[in-house]
C-alpha cells in the first residue's frame, strides 16, 4: 500500500527553484533514506510534507488524502510527525512533560491526561533509552539524549509516517549503532520512516530504498547499493565523473 505520494512537486523561493518536479512514493512499512549534498533540497521536502511550507505547484497525498494545503497540526493529526535537524525541546519542562506535549498536540488531549497516557509516555522514553531522565529538565540533556527525546515526542503523536531529519548527525560510531537499533525498534511499532541523512552514516544501514536529490532534482532512486553506484550520485557527493566523461 502506498502511504505517501508526491506528484510533480515544485518549490520556488523568489526566483530560486529549491525543488523541481519531484515524483516519489513511500510504501507502508518502508524505511526510505533521503540523501544528497548540502543544498540538495532534503529539508525543503520535509517542510513541504509536514506543512511548514506550501508547494509552488504539485500535490502531496497521504493515505490517498490530499494534504497539500493543510496546516501542520492537521497533517500531524492525520498521522505524519517529524523531528528537526536541531533539537528543540522545551528546556524548562521535564523530559516526561516534553513527551506529553507531543501526545497533546497529536490527539487534541488535555495536558492533564489520564494515568494510562502518562504511562505510555514513560514507555516511549524507555524505547528511546532515556527513561532514567524522565524527571530531569530537558535543557540538561546531552545532544544525543535530546535527539532521543525528539524521537520520543514525535512518536507520542502516534504517527503512521515519521520524518527524521539528521537524527544521527555528529554521532560516534557507537551512537550510530545504537541509532540503527532504535530505528529498527520504531519500525516494529508499525511506523513508516523517511530519513534525511547527509553523511550516510545511518541510512545505508537501515533503508530499504534511497532517494537521492541534487540541486532540487531527483537524480536516483532504488536500493542503497544501486543508488550509491549511480554516476550522478557519485558526482554530487564526490565530484567524480563517469568513465565516459573522462579524457
């Protein structure tokens, strides 16, 4: 089943074309890595899907519902959640309260939720590995812990599709391994994932498919091992030319 479908999606800022004619779909249960060099249009694509930006033209369908012009909160309540490249906790609130905010935002609940909802928030903190920090101020978490909190808060909205923006950026190899395990745990909860990964330290390990962008255009799509041998992708990342282009 196709969960997300992008049709001829374009985004222009003044006279700059950030995305050009993007056609793409994500199947239910997939993990898809969105890759490309800086300025490729990856975060712009996330901003369009989540409703932060509106496309200049084209359509976005989620579960066959046209969400192109919906506001972010409406898109979230349909089942799409996201994290950001820079962690954005509420620093003066506890870690547990931060997750409860995600629950409230996603389902129009009261912050004074029932005990079972509070327990569900604690379980999410356990899933992401920071249950022991539940009562700590979110502003005191390390970068790695903040990214885990971002994930727990996004999961609290009960998404069907989760957009992860550079969730493992700056991680050591040990932390990347932990992130891989975490992503796989999230997938087992029935969540479909679209992951931005500029440095390829996570997406190559967890993705079923890759979508490669460069200068706002789709240059490759398919299994990771195929995409990463694509001449256009090699050129975008490494400046390498195909054999046929060499002197």
